[in-house]
C-alpha cells in the first residue's frame, strides 16, 4: 500500500554458483571468471535489512510497497507482469552500476518484437524458382529498419535471427527476435 514502492530484482545476468568472491579492504568483487551478481544481492539485502531494522526498532512507517522482480536482464518479464497498487506514485529501484551514493533519475524500459517469416521451400539446386526465401525476406525487412541510437532515450537492436533448415534448400522459415 501507500504511494511508494521499493523494488529490487532477484536475478543475475548469468549463473553465479561457481563464482569465487574476492574480498579486499574496500570491496567485494568477482575472481574475473564468473559474474558476482552483487547488484541484485545488494539491492535485496538493503531493502530487507531496512525493513527488518524498522520492524525491530518499532520505527513508525508510512505504508509502502516492497517488490522483488525476476528476469530483468533477459526481457523484463518480471517487471512487465508486476502489478502495483494504484496508490503508488513513485518508487526507488535498487539496481544500478553506480558508485555508492550515486543514483539514476530515470531509466530505460524494454519493448520486444518478434517476426516469423514464412516463405516457400524448394530444392535450391534443381528448382530454386519455385521457392520463396524466408531468410531473404527477413533480411530485406531488417535492412529497411534503423538500429542503434534513435534519440537521447531510445535505442533498438535485433538480438537473434535464424532461418533455413539445411543446405541446398530454399529456406521455408526465418525468425527475428
């Protein structure tokens, strides 16, 4: 409840079970072979510690919402399906690559699209004229789009393109994500 949400994400970019933390006088970092995943863990720890301390010291609090999301790195699936109370008007997201004390005023979101292109398969050696190459259609469509930075806040890219099933065949299908 309340007009404030405090949020952290629970996932790391890659699995971290084999990470060896390197602890020095002023920081904890990864050994360089695997990610530390500290941004997610630090955000969760900060929020849980603050709530625990407030409860244990009987600190009077205004109502607020505490939320944890998943799949932030892949496709924002956790945040996309998060339903906040209508009373929430602002929030703090504990996830940033900044030095302690730094903060971000706003951040990007994610919008995804996908396209499945269907052509017509044919034997590329004996009757290619009977085929319609799905990979070629997808390539022409992508060539007509602009990728990279569009303005100060907007970028776009294609993460995956695949098509065809075997050499010597006009590709029946292609997929763009």
